C-alpha cells in the first residue's frame, strides 16, 4: 500500500509557489528600501553640515 502523505498535491504546490513569489517580491522591496536608507545615512554622515543662512533684521 502506498503512503498517502508522500503523494504529490498539485493544489498545495500551486499555493506554495504563489506564496513564495509574494515573499520573494516583499523581500526584494525591503532590501531595496534598506539600501536606500543606508546610503542616505552615510551621505548625511560624510557631508559637512550646511551653514545657516544669515537673516536680515526686519525694520
């Protein structure tokens, strides 16, 4: 007698394939956002601070 637990299930396979695609896309977006934030952090840390503009006195 064959073991029913090792039989292929096409519906489970389709569901897992779709879930894997969604997780992969989400992971890609999260990685891209993290890289953007890291580059912003480093560019802000390595550039000198801007001098404040002098304001003219109001009369």
